[in-house]
């Protein structure tokens, strides 16, 4: 149970509803199962580990989620009745409240072992205090408190380990798909995003190349050239919407994927990018970009679309640079094999 929950928390944007329902069923069902297999102390009074999924749901998902997970347990506990009913329900409520306070104080899964132990003991103590209202339960309370605390501590430790592993995986994946110098997506991510079915129409591909970048490097040095690349990447980020994506395609060449916009909007974005890069003051060096653009078809063929955008970029270079050329606007003369952009 802990392993499955650890794979899905924390929540991810755009998560499928079936995953949310499966997680809820896992937590709520485990709580009812733990309640069903409780230790009977006296008629109507039982002790169990039902607080574990409730505390876990509250710490990871908030009070509303913790409350929703506890509802099936409350219903089942009502059906059992007995003098321990109301202390049990009050204990669940206190578990939610204290778990919320503990989780807001600090990220529960970045705590030391000692801090995790204190948090676990506090949650268990709050959830079981009401049993002291019942006569003759002090001894049982003192015996079960360490057991329940240890159970919650083990759950927190397992999830802490799981989150660290998942976090490391995402860190490594991000490094594998991110350009180190500019912080943009790299060529590997570009190839993934341009696969059929990833860029749903209407979508547009822009290829940008910094004009005369070799001359900039030769005259001002590679450190200055790196700063030009970083500034260009920042300007691209500033001119894009959250649904669009920017990539360092290679060297001084960048790629832009515009999603769900009209042709006029795509043309406006391309021209705005070109102008914003041209207006930046960098010593006495004027940096401009040439842009080749293409409308991506519904049944995209990455190789064909890339060739079209590259041909449009070559046409922009050949027409004087510092301009945007769309694939349907480029001259019809063939591109020379081996011709280089600069």
C-alpha cells in the first residue's frame, strides 16, 4: 500500500481521474480493512490502525482529502456501534486536525528521523486521547501508543525513501532533456515532442538561427557568445505562452513549438521574437536572428516538417537575414547541398 501511494503522491497537474479514484479507494479501503481487523478491548471498544491512512491522506492531500478518506470508516464504525463509537469518531477528527498542523509546519518528508518520530507520536496521541474517557483503558492506551507510533513512523520513513528515489529520477530525467547552458529543452526533448500525436494541430514549428554567430564568437570570445545564447533563450521564454515550448536545437540554432494558435497569432509571435532579440543592446554588437517557420499538418511527418522549416530558415538567411520566412513564402530555387547557415 505504501509503495503504491508513494508512486502517485504528490498530485500532478492533469492527472487522470481514474488514478485519483484508485488512490482514494486504496486509502479508504485499507482504513476499513484495518478497522475490521481491530483488537476488541471490551464490548463496543476496539483499537486498531485505521488512523494510518487518514493521517497519510491528510499530510499528503490536505484536510478535505483526509476527511473524504475517513468517511467509509465512519460509516462502518457507526454500523458497529458500542460505547467506543464517539471516542473513535472524535479520534479520527483529531487525527485530521493534528496531521494538517504537522504537515503545514514543515515538509513532512524532509524531516530528520527524530522529527518524524515526534510528528508520529503527536498524531497518534491526538487520535487516541478520547479513549481515556472510557473507564479501564489507561493501561491499554499506554501499551498501544508506542506500537501505533512505530507503525506511523515506519510508513513515513518508507514514503520518505520513496519520494527521494522518485525525486532523483525526475532530476536525472530533467537533466537528460534540458540544455545545460540555456536551461531550455534540448534536442532529445524536441524529438520526443515532435513525434506523431504529440503536437496536435493547429501547431507551428519555428527554427531560429543567430546571424553571424561565428563572427560574434571570434570577435568577442566564447564567454560572450555563451551570454548571447543565454539571453536569446531568456527572450524566447518571455515571449511564449505556457503551452508552447522552446528548445536549443544545436549550437546557435533554436526551435519553437507553438501549440493551439491561429496562423496570424503564430506569425505575430515569430515577428515579436525576432524584434525583441534585435532590440537588446550588447556592447557594440548587434545580434539578430533569422527564422524559418512551417505549419505542422495533422498527420505530422517530423522529417518532412523539419526539412521544410530548415529550407525556410535557409531562405531567410539567403534573403538578407534578420527576417521571418514561412515555408509557403520561400523562393522555389533548390537549396545547395552542403550549404551552411551563418
